[in-house]
């Protein structure tokens, strides 16, 4: 029998963290490797495509095409340690308070699987959903956890755990998260520049 369960949803980039992990990781790699610089022309084209088709996958993959498994192995640990300092001061405490209230707390982010789980491990989420990347071609998506797909990810988790999620609250900084935010009783919009709550 399915059990109705209160859940709270959190986005990561711009919501719990002051910087976008994808962009920040790219900058981190640029400062430590020549390889990303060789892809600048392709990145420029992807930047244009982003404005034309914000929900596109092609530009998302190719803008990070410089990433290789060896680069992730070499650079991700140091980046993760550094990027944790960009987390808003209230974030960990807020997650814990939601858990203390007896709710399941879920992290749902478009950030890649080679960064996000380690970035939030100490926050003790009940489940972490992120974009799944191809292991051999880590710039290529196997699942893009963005937009409506964030709701799909939560629904799959709910089915596996035999629960009916009652989304009490959802936190985000971006309108791209409207599918996730609209299923919540309370929408908490965060200003990614200040980390403070703002009006929708």
C-alpha cells in the first residue's frame, strides 16, 4: 500500500550555492589545463544556441565537450573542496531543520553526477538526483535532470519507495524549475546573488 509522505525539494546551483557548479568547474579546468582553451570556438557557438533554445541538449553537451574522464579524476576532488565554500551559510541548517520536522528532503539538480553527490554529501539528503553523464564521454548526457525531468526523477524515486509524495515546499532560484515548484504547497524563491529569499 502506498504511503503519503511529506517531502521538501531543493535545487542546488544558485539556490544552496552561490555559483553554478558547471560554470565554476569549467573555470577551474581553464586555469589548470590547456585543453579547454582549444574548445573556445565551439563554446561560443553553444553560447549563441543557448539564447535561441534554452532547453536544448546539443549546446549543453558541446559547451562542456572538453571534459574527459581523466580531467574529472584529476580536477574534481580539488574543485569540490573549493566549491563547498560557495554554499550559502543557511543551507545546511535549513536542510537539517526540514529533516528534523520529519519530512523527506530531496536534492534535485541539473549539476552532473561527477560533482553534485560529493558537493552535498555532508548535508545528508534522503535522496540526491542529478544529471547522469556518460562515463566514457562525460560531456554527454544519459539523463538531463532539468525542467520537467526533475519531477520525473522524483516520481521514479517515489514509485521505488512506494510512497505518494506530498511536496510541502520547494526551493529554487530559476524559472526553469517551475515544473518542480508548481507541485509544491509553498514556493521558496532564492536570489542567487544574495542567497536571500525573494518574491517569485
